């Protein structure tokens, strides 16, 4: 046997020994949680402000409720999904206020 054949045989043998170990090796069984953003405090369950709250506070509450929506414009749609969510939340609030009073 020449040197190239011996090296190839050695590489093949080592590959056969490591393949079962690699197949049995498992990754972690957990999914790590993202830590909370340091500049954003935890929000209460219902961040809706009271009826005498200022307009910026009311707008911020809708922003909190809609923060999972995209802020990128979707072609063919009016506004962004985030702005649509804020608009609809305001519309629902106005309708509930009109029906209650």
C-alpha cells in the first residue's frame, strides 16, 4: 500500500467511528427566552388609560396594544399594519363610548 491509500483508509475509519456518535448527539431540549428590553418597563395587563388621560397617553396605549404589528408599508394597503391597528382600536373605543352613553 502506498501512503495515499493508507491516509484514505485512516480517514474512512475515523469517519465511521465518529458518525454514530454524531448521530446520537442531541442539541439542547430548551428554547432560550429573550431577556426583556432594558429601556422598556414591563406593561400591566391592560395599559388602557382612564377617560381623563391626555391624548398622548391614550395614543401610547394603542401603540402598546399594537406593538406586535409591522411598521412597514404593505403594497396595496392603506397605511401600515401598525397604523391600521391603532386606527381600529380608536374606532372601537369611540363606538363603545357612543353605545354606552
